[in-house]
C-alpha cells in the first residue's frame, strides 16, 4: 500500500500477497539500472538510477554478434544463406570424438570465409578413451595446417560425461592438462566449450584448470544474452553462449551462438 514511483509486480517477494516488488521507472537511464559490479557491455553512468551509489546506468554500446557451429560439411552457399539471416561467425568441428580429424573442416572453414563471415574458429571433440591427448591435438592442428585452414580460436569441447570421459576426475584433469599443454606448445589460441552441468561431473566442481581461457558455454534457453550465466569452474564471465541446439538453418543442422563482441 506504500507509494511506488513505478509499478508493483507480484510473486517476487516473500510474505503475504500484499508484499510485492516495486519496480521503479528509470526514465533518465537509456539502458539498464544495475549494480556496477555486474558486466556491462558498454558504459556505466552514475546519477541516472535510484538507490545507492553502486547502482548505475548500463548503456550497452557494443554490437552483438550471432554465429553458428557446424559438425557437417557446409558449403559457401549454405554460409551465404546464414549470413543473409544475420549470422557473422562460425565454429567448425575439426576433430571427431572417436579420435580422428574431421576431414570436412578445411573446406567448411574456407567456405565460411568465402561467404564473408567475420570470424571462423574450430572446436575439437577429443577422445579420452583413445589416450595420448598431446598426439590428438597435434593430429587435429596438423591436419588443419596441412590443408591450409586458417582460424582464430581452437576450442576444447568438454562434455559427454562417462559416455566419453573417465569416472575418475583426476584422470580427466590429467587428460585435459595434456590437451592444453599440447595446444599451448603449438601456439594455438585456446578456448573451452563446456557448461556447469558438464564440467563438474567430468573435472570436479572445484577444478579451475581451464578458467584462464575464454569460456564458450551452453544453455539452451533461446536467449542470446549472458544474463543467465552463473560462475563455475573458476570462470566469472563467459565469452560465447550456445543458446540453441540442433537447429535446421539453411538446410543445415547447426547450433546457434551469441557474443557481445568478436574480440573474445
């Protein structure tokens, strides 16, 4: 019953039905009023929001980018069709989970560039059961190099639970370290694809061995935003989000991704 300078929203507060959330209007803020410890992909401006001094106006100025990841051969015309729909970057599988290079990768990478995609990365689905993580990375990177493939980030795909990984997290951590050391020795720009639900059971919730690398996380909520992200594995913020999986796009089976920047 108290005065609210905005509007009341029910269901957000504990207590009786008469205890409701007062959402104040913020006409002076052209963006979102939030605590300034949160990520703002733009600039914070003080004095435009109600509340304490750490509640500031986040006006997002950075452009947002949409991309696809592909695991099948993808032609130039396929990528052109995706580009016409607003997709600007691609991530191409370069290594199979059964332990062999993806022979479609070099041509798909070339086709993405030919379709004027701004950025192309690759991802490696390793084979823990095959052993020799260093050899797998060398084989994947070597095949790409031998076929003239150019890419930015080499993503390590960490998912699949005990279908692919050991039930022993120490064994998995050692394998992951082998992947990282090999990629680093080859001068590759490393990134990690995973999610909280995958990383914890495979590597252990307290393991932070991947957190110094960019994070590409999966959460299929059909929402191209990081607002859902919760820290895990030592990561406090992500670089990419895979927000839709197994989408039929331009007659291709793709996953949809989003990033606020292409400089991740």
